[in-house]
């Protein structure tokens, strides 16, 4: 194969100024991640690139939904600007659902007008996952305006469990993909109705094993394999797309089909016509593979340049542009009234934690009362939960209780709390909770654990309260410390931070807590803490 | 399936204001013709539509290469304007090679600048088949400018027999499709290098049977089935895309694959995202099929409207816009010197007709001389050939001889003569030849046969000298009369008019005759008639 400049120019018997012998290896197109929120890696774009390029990823389609919820236009611009000049290609889908719910206070709101600022940018491919499918089905003008603002570009869907006429109507409105199928039947229906089905296998949701039979049956060009979210520990320990390929083949998927699902198929779906294949006029983006089972990536080329080899970056990551990004912690400490909850009644509406699920249950429980205050009780596995608004200094603090999380000591807290990313803190001791919340505010964001009046471990996330400014190995190490410290709290949850980060998300059933109080997701309303 | 307005809105258990029961039938997307020169049907766009819609065709991608060679910008505009408002969709690829050769005099020349006028029109999809591959490989600026002028749009290729590095270079320049493969190996190489391979099965070239094994093996989404050219007799007797489907299945191709090759595959290739499938948001274009073998089309819907049923048009074809189109016959009769050829030497370079081929052979032969003039001799099967320039009144008349065509009496003539479409006439009697040529000029174009001083049969083609203004059945009847008359000339060629129309094309080897004289195709130069 002959390369000139950044492109493949021919396949055949060529001689070159520089020749590379790849005998015995497999040459695949550079991997394309079809849908990811880079923020979930807790890495800034440059460090994310440094982390994934050695694993063969040369193109990423990113949806900066998280930072957009915190910093709006500035957040999207930051992600775009920080992605320029990297030795990989990052395309963007503009977040469609900011905020994702009126039941919480986010840092920004994006209407069709704001979205339209970005749609004609060169590295913007379209509109990010339209999660608010009820507003689509209801024909809400604000949502339809967003679809119209991006017409002619790709519009990604997100419609878990949507079937039948509702699914038809959703597709009719313009959504061309979905990555939320959790059964073969659901995925098959979406494919039959013309959708591009992205099989998601990430850190928070894994559907590959379930959907593998459909892939094996169809080997369909309208199927991709994506991560959606990939947390730093897994990124460090498992890799990125190479990990998806290993798992796909372990699930019995033909390796060539698996490679197409992370190269040509997503590239075609997104209309990026010079990516995802090895042929004249395609960009010279390659992953050199040792075999088609372990998928060890021995070399990575981007735009004709060797950028990584044997798991290490070779190309320099250019210094990130000095995008001025405002601090994102804006808690109204003047209005702070502490975390005490005067006992207004005997029973409270409480969240019931469901291990391994993003959904929660709900219950009415007798709450312990001490000095007139409703309190947590680790013996009964009842913890307190607080969500502190941190964008607009509203002074909002949502307070409530959660059963079954397993915390026995101290407090854990995070500024990563989908989707508004206020500060969330779960604890059994008010002092530890306040320490945790104040420290996160001081750090300009982060994840931490406080026990007995001391911060035991922390991971600062100064970029929007979502991302570190450090490389993956340092983030991985800090996260290890945090997981160690988590065990000191008595919590047996293998990943309490991810669990915590979804307890404030009022679009996943059934009971959540936001800065505005308990949110009854199905009822689409707030619920008073105490039984009335 | 539910339709609202011009679109499919859902598939499922719907009720409608109007309901159609298609029990026992097959519902296919309306057929998409991926590459055709409508002019080859000898029908104006409206009559072409009337002829093909009942056969299930709802979308055509047309390359008005022929009329562009005659009338340039005006010709392209005519085809576009005449296609508006029809009960089918006609997209255009702008002809890239006008003129196709400097060895003849065409009516127009289109550079990148002229092509650019059209590229952003709504129903223009890109640049038509780039036949001049040598100029691509040579990096000729005028050709590269045309490719640049249409960048970002589809560019169709046309590269018969191109392989290896030349093929790589051609693809690198931007051509994304080819429809000239005549072997499985050639088509496979083009597919592997990323091309969309159109399997051609038309009136002048048929590759389906040869390429069917590759289709059966791959069932590839990057393969389509197209006609390129479809003459009126075959259009009337065999149909259009339905005929391709019958033949494909007869060649052992899976019927669903065959249907995809004339629906979804070409639609995806051309980036026409709402065509070629049956799913929400797709246009309600359908062909209702009786079965998947005979592919009898019982109903045709375009944009949700029943437009044809049981082989007959139901929708009205709106009156064609009164596009003012100038007369295209501009022969310089003042300079006319007749068809006599003074015998300058004993031997002439002569074309050797090869039955069933577009290529010709060449020979040096002793020519009969009468009264000092070189003359035809039907006993030796040597006819005279004349090409009369008819665009710019240059007075050019190319004269020569052809062996083996089989004409024993009279003359046959046509204003369809690829690619410049000057008047071509083949005969054994100068008086009949002159009558034929003058009559074609008087008719403003056409095909005719003159015997013994009488026009025996004619088909007027007043639109650019290429197309009739009559419906298919009348054109078919006139063509039948012409074929009957052809037999009176003693000619046993089943389609002498098509054969005649390629004798002036100086891009197909080896010896042709243009208005500028004998053209040595391989030598890319003119040849004197007499041996020097």
C-alpha cells in the first residue's frame, strides 16, 4: 500500500521513499468511536487522545453533553478547540438536550438558536443523541426547532425501549441512529425501520453479549460498536476500541465484521467518506494488529504519520490551546444553612439503591430522629444524600435519604452528577459530608472521600468539575486511591462513584434527588421529602 | 404501512383515511435507475417517464451527455427543466466530457466553469462519468478543474479495463463508481479499491451474466444494476428495471439482493437518503410486485400517489414546460460539394465492421474507381460512409469506406452519432445518401432509410436531433418500419441504427469516421483516406 501525504494513494506493488514491512501483521483502518462522551474518561481531550491512540483509535465522534450542561456554549467550544491539532480526528455532535430535565438546575440551556451556531463547523457532524423522545412524540416546538436547525446533518437518536408506533414517529422526526437497544428484538425492529444500530459496550451499560446473536446473524452495514462512556479505570486497564473487538470476537462475531463495525460502518453512517477504509483517497489512518483475536495494536498511523507503537504514544501531543475556561464552582456559601433536616414527619420518601442499575427504587420509611432532626442510620443502611447547586449560586440544596447503598462511615462526594453535574454527596455523617462538599468546591470540582473529618482520597477535576488536567496514569492512580478509601467506608459497591453520579439524574426512574429536591421521574414532578 | 403526504410515516398496525389491500403482493421501494442517458430512449423526459413509470421506476439518475454534446448548457437546462413536475424523480449528473474527443466537431464544449453553474442545483447530484481517464492520469488541468468544481458531490467514473496502478490513480482523483467492468476480476478489483460497481445491462452493452457470479458471492451493498442506455424497441418490448430484475434472478442472483441493487444501493451511493427504502421518513415511492421472479409490476406509487397500475400510467403527465430549444441542424449547404470522392490512389484505409461490437477493425483495400471517383461496391460489401457536421455550419464532411456492414441497396442515415451527433450516413448509392442526409436536415434530425430515390421509412428526432416528441408506442412503430426497411437494403444486422451510431465515435478503437475525416483512435490522430 502506498501513502502520500495524509492519504492512501494506491494498493499494489509500489516503492516508496520510506518503506514499512508489516509482514505477518494485519492492517486495519484506524478505529472509529461512533459515540462517546469524552468527559466520562475524566480526561481533557488531549489526554484522552494520548490514552486511546495507542489502542488504535484514530477518529472519535464525541458528544460534549456533560461539559455543555455545565458551561454551555463555552463548554462546547472548549471541547472543539482542545481537539484541534491532535494526532487523531475528533468530530462533534452538538448536544441536543441541555438541560436534560427541568427538575434540576444546570449550568446552561441550549435552544435551537445556540445549536445552530455550531452546525456548519467543519468538524461538527450533526446533532447529538436526542434523549428527550417524549418531547419529540409530543411535537414540542423547542425540540422540533433543534431538529430543523440541524437538518441535512446527522441526527443521533437515543430511545431506550421505544417500539412500535412511537418508534416510527421518533424515526420520522429525523433520528437516524440509536444505541440503547437492550434486546435482539428491539435492535432488529430499529434496524428494520432504517436506523443505524450502535451496539453499546461501555462502562455504565453493556449490550454486546445480548446483541451479538443479531450481529452474527446479519453482519449488517448499519451496525456499529461504540462505548458511549468509558471510565478512566477501564480505559487504563482494558483499552478502548481494541477491547470492544476482543469482546466482540469472544461473543462469536466474525472479526472482519467486528472491525467493520468500528471502522467503515460508523464512518459511512456519519458521512465521513474518507475514513474507515483502506483504499485510494481514504485518509492514511491505520491500526496494525498482531492478530484478529487479541487485537493487540502494534502500530497506529494517523494521516500517514506513525503516532503510536507497542502501546505508547510516539507523536507529540501539542500543547493544548490556552482556552480560557471559567471556573465552574459557583456555590452560594453565603446562603449555606448546613445539611440538617428538621423532622417534619415520621416517614420520608426515600430512594432505594439497586445494585448494578442506573434505575432506583423508592420506598416510604420511618426515619431516625435525633434532636428533632431526621438522620442517617448506617445500621439500617440508610444514608443521607445531598445535591448542592454549583452553577448559578442559587443556594439550592436538595436533601434526602437513600437505602441500601452500603456506606457505613464518612461521606463520598462528586461534582460528576448526571446531567446537571451539581455536587452530589452521600454520607452517614453530616460533618464529613460538609467537608466533602466544601473541598470539592475548593478544588474546582472532583471526586473524594471524607472519613472522620479527614479527606482520605481525592481526584481533582478542575475542568468544568468533570475532567482532570492530568494524564490517564495519574487519574488511574488517584481513582485507585479513591476505590481503596471507598472500602474504608464499608461500602462494597465496586464502583460507588459511578453509582453516585447517576443518583441525581431525573430522567431515569424512579426516584432521584436533585438540587430542587426529590424527583419523581415517572410523575415528572418533585416530591416532598416527608410523607404529607 | 402508513403514508402521509409524500412520505412513509410508519410500519405497523395503522388505520388510514384511505386503505389499500396488497395481500399476496410484494411491496418494493420504487426502482432507482443509477445511470442512464435518457436520450438513448429517443424519448423526451416526459415521454420517457410515461414509458418507464408503469415498470416501477420512480427515480432516475440521468446523465444528459448526448444533448449536452449537441446543445451545451441549453441542452442540460432543457433536460432539467423538462424533468420538473413529473410523477417520477429525475436527478442529474452533469456531463464531464463534452466534447469527448477533439477528433470530431461537437455542438458545445463544457469546461469546469460551465459545469459549476449546475453543481449546486437541487436535483443535481454531481459529475457524470469521467470517461477521459487518460487526461485524469496525465493530470491535465482542464480535467482536474472539473473534478475540483464538483468536489463534495458524487463523481461517477467510467474506466473500462483500467486496472492496477492506473486504476488506483483514477480512484484517487475522486471517481467513486464505475459501470464498465466486463469481468469478475475487474469488478472485484474495483470493489476492493472502494468503488461502487454498477453492473451494466443495457441495450448496447450487457455485463450482467458475466458479473452475476460476483454478485452471488458478495451480495454487496456497493453494487448496483443499471442500464446506461436503453433503446426504444427494448424499452417497449422488455420494460426497464423490471427487466433487469428478471434477468438478475435468471442469473441466479437472490431476488432481494437484486432489488437492493436497484433501490437502496444506488440511493445510498448517490447520497439520496430518503429514497430506496421503505421506512419512516423515506419518500413513499413503491413498486408493487406480483412475484419475485417475473417481477410483474401491478402498481406504482410516487411520493405517496398511485401513478401507474397494471402497466398503464394513471397519473397525468403534466404538459412539458415550453422550454425554447433552438433547432440543432445547422449544415452548411452553401458549401456542399456532394459526396463524390475523387480517386487519389488505388488503396484506401477502410473501416472493417465487426458485428455485435462497438469496436471496429481496419484494413487497406483496393477501391473501385468509376469515372475517376472512388466508389462503393455492394458486391464486395464495401459501402461509403459520410459524416456531415451539423452544429456550426463548418461545411465539414468526412468521407470514407466501410467493409462488411452488409448493405446492398440505398442508404441509412441518422443524426444520432456518438458523441458529437453529426449526421452519419452509410450507403451504396450517392443519390440515396444525399437524399437521406438532406431529409434528416429538413426533419431537424432523425433516423431514416432511402432506397431508389425514395425515403422508405423515417423516425423524426426534432429534439436536438436525438429525441422524438412522440410517445414510446409511436416511436416503437416508426422504429419497426425502419427495421423492416432496413431488411430491404439487404442488411441482415438486427439493429443497423445502433451500429451506425457508433461508427463516428473516435474514443472506441480502432478506425472511425468523423466530420474531420478518418480517425485512428489508438494513434489519437486523423488518417488520410488514401494510402499515401
